[in-house]
C-alpha cells in the first residue's frame, strides 16, 4: 500500500545551511533516502522550496483567487514529502519515525487513495 509522508517543521529549528551541523544533517537525509530505495519502498520524494515561493489558488463564485504565500500561516511548514509503498500502516509509521527532522518536526502519514482504471 502507498503512503504519503508529509514533513512539517519550523524552519527555525533546522540546522542553518551555513552552520557546522548542516552537512551531517544532510547526510542523514541522504542515508534515509538510500535506505528507502534499498528496501524497495521509495516511490517518490522531494524537498519543497520555502513558503516565500508558495502560491495559493482558490475558486469562489466562479472567480479564481491567487494569493502569494501558503494556505495556512503557521510556524510549521510543509518542507517536503515521500511517497512510499509498504505492506501496511505499521511499516509506514516505522519509516516515518526514522525521518531526520522528526526529532523537532512532525510527519503526517496518509494512505494514498488509488483508483482502478
């Protein structure tokens, strides 16, 4: 079954790109992605650019409304995602618990709805 792992955290809690801990932090991400790939569980995954690049689209009364910025103003932002294909929710939760930013952020695990045809 496929699951989407939505990665949310406060960017202020992450190691700074110019900081001493950043290289080790990125190494954790590469190791995690490699482990998913080697286990045959990785379907897709990407980091997202910052919320300053977000654009929100809504349609109200037939009119398109485009707004710069994310839908929800919050300290925690969605910073990336993985789609994994594993046997069950317990296995998905095990993978979610290994994501590097789970120590200071949140991982939402959701089954992917698949349609026949």
